[in-house]
């Protein structure tokens, strides 16, 4: 019987895509022991925007959150998403910080680190892959799938081969916007299976309505794993539903290892959670429907939900269509970067600024300026020279790897925090998100609480 692994995303990407990563620990604590019995190949539970959200919005220690999940899920592999040299922040960090973050992630419970770079620049994942291997975890190299005049089928295959040569123990096709068609998935997975010796995993979103078909064709082509979300938090901008995919694959003769009876328990548990977010207006029904225009705009689920949230806060949700039209224009100006964090935030914020101000690039963020200088790596395509001159003037182009010039952040952070930091993890939190982490650490010190309290959510 053919085998295919299922990675459950409800604790990370599914709730990131639908409710902007606002799922609190107390809202999933009571189901973790059950999730450990479902038979998942892995559970994606950390990384991505979870770290930022814990500190910025949830008043939770992200490291304690991970340890708590590990305590209640001892038998299933825990997986995280890492942005290579960005780790979990929005700018590049020194190699020392990247290595320390990877090491502590593994020590606190992570088994699989899916590592990507927003530009598909292999130099930006090299350090993270090397340290992951040294720590004994699985390094999964993720290729950001996008469509543009410069992104070709052969390019993806060659990049996957380079990732394997780098030491990646599995390769993920990361389709952030749900724009990979079923036929492309079949052809790309088939090509990768011929060229690679390591497993191939496929990640997509249901945004455009293609997701389930794309995963099914990927399975038929020999994919070793797929990402899905428990049905109550599936569809729309999240992943295709776990139960439907498992049911279909089992009928087709695949062994997923997943117990659908356990999945029902998990889904029933999350039903009142979803209802609460709907009732409170924090789950916008708009992110639950099919957005076929994403085939043109290529906007990932998390980016779309954040765009809606940002425009709502500006009382400008009526300008969403204008922002969606502006986004691909900004992307072209920046050399066709894939729309994935941090590039999705940078491109999206710039598109919003262009629309709201009524003048393109009248206001440019420091992150976009850094990108234009080359601080995020090598762009996939050519940056609009007129834009670069408008923003940077006659500033000469930088030569060499920016990351080699970054001063190690940890020593200064330790000295600044003093007794506010109770661990190396606290220091790393501050390095990644200084303002948010310092505020959290000061609240923790004032209350005398060094471990976040938690309660178990009850089924209604």
C-alpha cells in the first residue's frame, strides 16, 4: 500500500491564515493529548507568525508555549516554519543568532524545521540548514512557489537539487497563495521524484479553490507528504481539510496513518473555538470563501487576512480591490519576489501606502529600503532602476553578503536586559522582537510569573 504523511496545520498556518495567528494556548490546550493519537506524520505548531503573535498580542511566552505542546504531544513529530536568515523576524540576523535560535528550537521540542527564504536565495538558508543538521533535527528545505516571467519549471527543479546537495533531508513545495494548479503539482512532483533521493512534501492553500485537487494530484505523482487542516479551520485562506483528504486517499489505496475517529474528536473540540471567533468578528467570513482573483494577485492567506485587518483599522476596507490591483505592480517593481513573509508584508504594506496616499512610493518603509539595498539577499529578478533611484538616490550597490557584516546581536541583548532575561530563550525573544519582548519580560517580572498560566478549553 502506498504511504503518504499528513501534516496537521491547525496550531500554526491554519489559524494564522484565518484568524491572524490569534489562537491562544488555552483554546487548544485541552485537545493536544488527543492530537498525539491521530497518527499525523507531524504537527506544525510553531514558527511563522506564532512567535510574534505570542509576544505582541497574546501575552504568552512563545518558548513556554512550545514546551507545553511538547509535554502533551510526546509521540508525534513537532514542526516549525523558519525564515532562514530572518529566523522569525522581519530582517536578517547574524549567523550566531540563527544558530542559537535553531539550537534552542530543537532543545525546546521541535523535530522538523521547514526552512525557506522569501527570495529562494540558497545563501539565506545555508546557516539554518547546517545548524539544524548539527542539532539532530530534520532540515526540510522549502521552495517558495510563485508565478512570474522569471520563475520557470526547470528553475524549481534545479533549486530543489541544490537544496538536497546542501543537506536538506526533505524538500517542500511551498505554495503560499494556493496558485499551483493540479497539473503543475503533478508535473513538478513527478520531476522532483525523478531527480531527488529525499522525500517531497507539498504545502498549499485552499484560497483559489484548487487546494484539494492540487494535493490529490501531488499524491498521485508520488508526494511523500501533504499539509492539511482539521476541517473546522480549513478551506478559504487555510489548507484543504484533513478529514476529506484522508478519506479520499484511503479510498484510493493510500495509507495516511491518520485515524478519522480521532480527527472527529479534534474537529468537535475546535467547533466552539471557531464559533467564538466568528461571533466576536475576529474571523472574517471573507477569508472562508474562494478567491479566484488570487490567481492574478498571488496573495497568500495570511497576507490577505492581514490586508483586510489593516484596511479595516484604517477605515478603508472599501479600498481592498485597489490594493489587490496595486500589489502585483509593486511586486514587479521589486523584481518579482515570492509573496511570503517577510516579502508579503513588505509588498502588501507598500501597496496599501501607495493606494491610501494616492501617490506611488511617496512613503517607503525602512524594510523596503533595506531590500532595495540588497539586505534581504539577491532578488529573483531585476529591481526597477527608477524606483531604486527614487528611493536611494545615487547610493552605490552593495557588494558581498550583508549577513557577514551583521554584528552578533546576543551579547548586546544580554547586557541590556540584565536580570530581565531568565534564560537564553528570553534573550533570543528580545533579539527577534525587541519592543514586544521587553514589554513582555517587564510584565512578567512585575507579576513574578515566569511560566504563563494556562487552563483547558472545554467542549460545549
